[in-house]
């Protein structure tokens, strides 16, 4: 069986990762190859011209009323059996090779939507012009590749592929890539002016004048894959953000229809367990040295010193000077409402994050949070660091810092309001660090309360905050007063396995066959 995966990210290539989808596109194809499948992966060329590569051909792509020339390359990456293909065009490498752009308010996704619409058209032309081999299954990932489904189903030039099996994976339903149907340079009719389409299938249910790529792919695919069984159930219900529930995000009716037609599948992502566990080799001195080095790099990017970096460096020096025997709580991830909504809620006259730091201080514990993202949230957590002497917030991302936090932390904090799958909890558990999680999505499917970690749940926002605070207190008490139970939980976390081998078998059985 031959599968073509189409995605925006791929961590098998340098600087092509932003989120968890990149880990999936790196690891899952290798596991599928071990099961005997032939896998090609195609992403845009964000600037891979320094890598060893072979020119497969040049495509002539009708797009936005012009013919665009797109080059197709095969990259040589180690000896792996997966064929890595990239498509080159100046639209793809603009923005200094960044995977995604940040558009001005009022024009969400505008620049990226043009880029990925051309990318999708190029993939289809690659099949038609014989430069990209035609597979048995085309597997699309998130909204960025959804226009492949639209073109294959509605553009008469591609009718020969109309019956090729289409699989669509939703990694994050919150990002849908919505754009107008027309009257904008970044709109469906501007990209594909001669396309005849069924607006009822492609429109956004909340904004009927807009094209919704994610809804389109959900409706057009033969199989729709959600990245955990629990998330696959949650998305069937409408979101209720005021009560802290995030489900179908406006697409619940389409997902219910997919479920009724037996084409909705929940399969948990996997984790790579090939690397050696370095938990017993890492030291706090290693972590602090790495943090200081990265802080200096981040500071040097601007002429003016940012307060957040100054406070973080002062806090780091304080941590180094005053050795601490209490528990180290860690958090690694993008700073978004999805991840930290509960932490900045008001609770008994302060924020939840302040309450947690106060509880942690009772046990001489410290908290280190690594992650950048929403500017207002960055400012919120910088201010929380200023208020709490046992909190170090690092506004940025350092791969080595993240690895050391997984290895050295006593408790990993992940109170996401929704989590399609989650990889951070798997990485922490892989290194023997129990997690405290909100029982949603993939977190519910991977972490079991008082077995291999700690969990809380509630049906409204205020109750969720209350349960998080209570669960954190219970966790600290367990760590301090019941070392035997704690060690059992650590051991169970370390033994937990979510392998790509088992995922690959489910892909073949439930998605591809």
C-alpha cells in the first residue's frame, strides 16, 4: 500500500516544526514503513536548499489567474525509508522561512491561506503531471492541506483521482483556516477562479459567506481521524467556553454526520521511546546553565532589555544561590488559552497560578514554566513571576531546556482546557515525571489518577479552577507524606507506553483499508 501524507509541518526536516503535528509527521511514517507500507511525505519548502536533494521536476500550476512554476524536490535524510518531498515557490519561503505568518487583526489566516492554497494546488498538479507518484491513499493533515480534498472532488481536471481514498486528520479543531468565498485576494474564488463547487459542503456554518477548509475536508474525506478517542467524542458536542468546555467548535454537526456514517475514528498519537532515559545523568546545574545561555540569546535579540528576561535572570540567580530540596513543578508548551486558561482565572482574590505557587512554597517547592505565545498571556505570566519568588517563567523555547525540564521535574503541570492528544505529557512520563492534568482529550486517555499521574475534572470554569487547586494540593501532600505511593506512580508513569508501532497498525486497519 502506498500512502501520500500532505502537511504543513515535518520535524524530520530542520526548522519545519511549530506544534505537535510535526512530531506525528516525523514519527508515524517511519512506523508505517516498518509495517510494509510505502510512504511519501510532502510539505512546502520553507528554505531547505542547503540539504542534499534531487530535482524531480517543475510543475506549471494554475493559481489566482496565473501560471506559477513550482519545483519538486526529494530530500535525502539519513537512511530512512520515508520519501521526503518538498515543493519550492517564493510564497512558501517568504517570512524568513517561518512556517506560519501572523496577519493583522481582521484578516485571520490571510497570508497563510494563500500559501497553502497554492501548495494544495501544486500537490494536485504533481499527481496530474506525473511528478508526484499517485498513491492508494492520500492522507491530509489539518486545514493547511484541506484544499487538496476540495480540488480533487470539484475540479474536473482531477476526476481520475476522485475515487482515491482520502483520509483527513484533525490535529486541532480550534484552527480552521476560514476565509471568504470571494471579493478578497485571499479567498476561494481568487485562488481557483474556474472552480465549480458546492457551497453547502464548503461553507462555514456560522459565516455562510466564508469558506471553511477544515469543514470541507471533514465532509469530503472517506475517513476523518481525531488524535485521541476521548477527543473524538468531545468534538461531537458544541463548545461551551463560558463553562470551560471546548468541543466541536461549530463543526459538531458535520462531525456527528461523519460519526453516523462510520467514518469518524479516534486514534491516539504515539511517542518515540528509542532514546535513552537521561534522568539520572541530568543535574540542576545543567538546567540552570542552559537557561542562562538561552536567556542571554533572547535578550540579545532586542536593543532594549525586556523586563520579563531581566526578572527571569534575577530569579535564576536566586534559584542558583539558594539551593532547594522541595519539589520542582514544570510546564513546557505554547502559551495559549488552550493551555493556560485555568491558570490565569481569578480564584479567592488572586489568580490560580498564584495559589499554586503559594501551595508549592509550603513544601519549599519551585515552578519553572517554559513557553511563548500570546503576548497578553506572556505579560500575565511575567507579572505572576514578579509576584511569586518560587516561579521562573521563561518566555521562549529552548529544546535543551525542555528536555532537561522533562528529566529533572518532579511534577509536570498540564491543565489544558482541551487537548486533542498532547505530546508533552507523554514526554514527561517517558522520563519518569508524573503529570497533573485536566481530564480532557488525549490527557484523559494517557493519565490515570493515582495510577501513573494525577487528574481533575469539573463541568464549569470555576469548579475546574477549584478542582485544579485541590488536586495540586493533594499531589504535593502525596509527594511529601506518602513517598511509597509517589514512587509507585513515578514507576507507572515511566512504564506507560504509547508506541507508534501500535498506532501504525490502527492506521492501517481503521483508516487505510
